[in-house]
C-alpha cells in the first residue's frame, strides 16, 4: 500500500505548501494547503479515508476539483479531465471580464 501522506504530497506539493496535523485520537488529520501565505483549501481527513487508497484518491480529486472551481475553471472541463484518467493539466482559467460602463450617445 502506498504511503497516504506521500500520495497527498505528490498531488499538491509543486503548487502548494502542505501542512498535515493530527486532530484527534481517532487518527483524523487536518490537511491545509496554502499558496503565498493564503489558505487555498482545508480538509479534515478521517483515518478511514487515509487508509483506503480509493477513498484517498477520491478525496484528492475532490480537493483538486474545488480548487479549480475557485480559480475559475469550467466545471465540465474539470470533470472531463478528471475522468480521462491521463492526469492532463487544466487549461488556464478564463480571464475575468472587467465591467465597462456603457457609453450613451
């Protein structure tokens, strides 16, 4: 079985600082991802999730999905990328339009 902490680290390490802290006697841990001093995601991981490779993989994908949505990616494009199984990277999020006041003549 893969080390669950390594799985988490491999999934997020290039882009985010990772903090894993023990939360209780039940074996739950708190995952905090930050970037540039800003918390990007925070998730409680139960011992059951951590010790089941399929559940851990779904948890990692869920976190990645949430981050991508927050960054402005299209939900359908994210789901398509996730279900392709080839771990392609997402295209950059669309540029946000700046509101321009209407000009009346």
